[in-house]
C-alpha cells in the first residue's frame, strides 16, 4: 500500500493529523473521553494548481496550513471553555448578522490576519529597526544584514523559550512530541500502537519548528541581496520577499523529509535541536490521542477499546 504524506499539529489537549485527503483532530476531554472529528479536505491550493509550482507553492500552502491550524485549535478549545454562558460580543453579533453561517470562517481569517500582522511586527519591523542602530558604527552591508538576521533569530529563540515556561504550553509540547512519535511509527511501517510509537524520537525533520528556523536563515540570505536602503524600503523589500522566503524554505523542508543524508542532516540540525524545546516526551495517554487522530486520517479502523473512552464523531463532509 502506498504511504500517504502525513503531517500534524498539537492542539489543546490533542493532536491534528492531515494528509492530502483527510484531516482528523483528536482531543482528550476533561472526562477522559477522546473526542474525534474527521473531515474530507478541499484544498484551494491544490484545486488552483498552486501546489505544482516549485518555490511559489510554499507561501500558499503555509497560509492554508495556518488557517487549518486555527480551525483545529478552535475545535479543541471548545471542550475547555467555561461552562457559564457568555453573551456574544458586539463584533461577533455583527459578523453573525452579516455573514450568517460563514461568520466562523470569517473570524478564523481575521485571526489569521492578526497573527500575520503580529509576526510582521515582531520578526520584520523590530529586527530591521534595531539592526539600523548599527549603522552608526559600520557601513558594511554584510555586517548590517547579518546583525539584523541575528536579532531576528534571537527574538524567535527568546519567544519560543518564554512560551515554553508556561505549564499549558508544556502540555501542548508533549502532544507535539506524541504527534512526531506517531508519524515516525507510521513511516517505519509498524502497527500504530502505543508500544511501537513510544520508542521513537520526539524530533522530526519535517517539523514546523525546523521550517521556521530555516525561514530565519533563508530570510537573512535573501534580504542581503537588497543592500541596506532606508528603513521604509527595507520593510517594503522584506514584505515583498516573504512569499519567496517561504517558498524556498518549503522546498528545503520537503527535501529534508525525503532524503536522509549527511548534507540534509546538517541543514536541519539547528531546527532539530530547537525541537528539544518545542517537543516534550509524551505520556501513554497523549500517545493514544495522537494515534487515534493518525488512524482516523489514514482511514484505518480506530480500535476504541485500546483507549479509555472515545467519542466517535466522524464526518465525511468536505470543509
């Protein structure tokens, strides 16, 4: 049987797994049950043929993946909201009145837009303006761009470290580790059991952490091609180049997942080491959740008796 390319994401007390055709989210509720939701995926990137354009597809796929990730997070979050009914905000009422059943999708894309703005402010505007301080001491374009790149990497590493101190995030990082172990188990052709998945590493070359670190390195190289113009033009060039940076990084991460050789191991080594922060060793119950999602997305029988409890919520409708 041909193996599907499977990716995933940790969510609140759960894991999302996805291949080209299906997406499944499994969440361990406070009652101990595993809530499982599976859907057929309709990808606008694939429908438009963008996935066949090397070095450009990365940006489109990244945007679509972020939207799917927010949907999965929203699904998991609903099981841990306060039981007290809260009145919808005026903004939520406005969206419901204008967009009706599409209101939730609109809210997801608004959340995605806010996340992108935050990322631009933190990882583009702040580093380039801080990097400009060095202009008082050197005119070297290489040094200025290198300094800006190092600031960007430093902010990223600092951000990851700070969020890792939060206990709730530590739980998410454990589910992140469970996701990786489960995917390794599948890639090695072993039965998808807790016993088999337990022995694998929490570090995986196709991880989003690797992707983000590669983005940092590629951005340093690409942005250097435009010299060191005034601050406004620096920001403009960096924004214009974002799809290019994402596209190149995507192709590298695909190669890292396809080829296991010395060169690719060197390329992904920094990101793999960073995963020691963004992934933690999961317990068996967390592995159960990840395997439940993985089996569902592969259309394998989910053996509910292997888990404590499981609420089967399969739905074959397209997103």
